[in-house]
C-alpha cells in the first residue's frame, strides 16, 4: 500500500562537541535527495534532518494496553510500550542483527525503484539507511531519542521479525513551538514504516499509540509530525490518532514541483 512519510525537520540529538557540517557519501541522487544531515552543537544540541517519501496508512482504534512485559526464549524481559491487535511495540535493542532488521523495514518502505541499475541502487540505499540508524543510536541520549519497533506480540522467540518502525525525537523547533502553548520542547514523530506484507493490519496504529506511551514516560505533553498535504490516507490515520493540522508549508513550494506538507499536533494532558 503506497503512502507518504512525514518529513522530520531537525530532530536535536546531544553529544556533538563542535559545530560541523556533515554530508553523507551518497552513491546516487535518490539517496542524496532523501537523507541529509545538519549538525549543530549550540543550545539546540545535535540536529539531523531526514527526508523520505512514504508513510504507512492504517485504521486507528481506541483500545490500548501499555507497559506489558513479556519474555524471550532466553529469559530476557521485553517491556512493550503497547501490545494490541497481536502486535507489541518496544524500543529497539542496540544489537547488530536487530538494527539491520529495523533498517531493512525503513529501506523497503522508502526506496523508490530506479529505471536503470535498480538492484545496485537499492543495495546502496539499504546500506545508507543502516548507517544512518546506527549513527543516531550511537550518538543519541536515551531520553532524547528512541527508535520504536513493532513485532508479533503473540510469539516468544529471541529475535522476531520486525514488522514496523518509528523514530521519536525530543525537539525545540521554534516553527513548531509557536503552536504549543507553554511548551519548551516536544516529541517529533517521523520515519514511520511498515513491511508491505503487514500493512492494513493496524501496525501503524499501534506504533502511534506507542509514541503516546513514550510521551507519558518522558513527560512531554505535545507530539508533532508532518505529512504531505495530498496524502489523505496518512492524514486520516493521524487524525484518528488525535493529531490536528495547525499549519501548512508555503504555497510557493508547489511552483517548484515540491509537495506541500502539513504540521499536525497532538496534546496529551497528564495528571501528576
């Protein structure tokens, strides 16, 4: 099922000690247009920008189960942020094979086939997505960035197949904060991807609910994301999850063949 990815403006990630500009060694124009980085170590910390083109669409629901704990066959406890509809969502483990699995989910969702040398370009794209994910995990504070993954919540194998992924980053972009009364920071949701064979099975819905659960853990009242204005499927998904449109990209962007995006905000009211 084709869909679009909400674009991440500049998610801040700390631990970069100096201001620098980094441009990944892209092998072909497609990747260059989809992934770019801007590092800044001032008060906003380290920042990255990811631009991708697809997003998962599915149907939302009101039921929710949070903080469920399960066990793998090796006895390791797995704490799910949400477990519902047969899926469990948790934080990504920092182990090589699972990180590669997560990168594959994103690569499958975001890669756009090329007319020539498609197999070669696809492999380059997969490698760059993996490198990007590993970099974020290695250089992110654990309370500023999380990669959430969805898997079957009915199995108990040590390394299950990951079926979905989403990135959640603490940000303080002024263009977003103007819409958030009294907030100094917020959670930015980006990079939602679901394997093609598992789409329309509510994986996207459960991923968004896990973002809500993480916002409660980290005590952030606001979540924000961006979606393409003409992607009605993605916007319906986000609206059903409680997100509301608060702004749009300038109209002049369409003059240059660029697709306009909408900024969508969700507020959670926590009780102490």
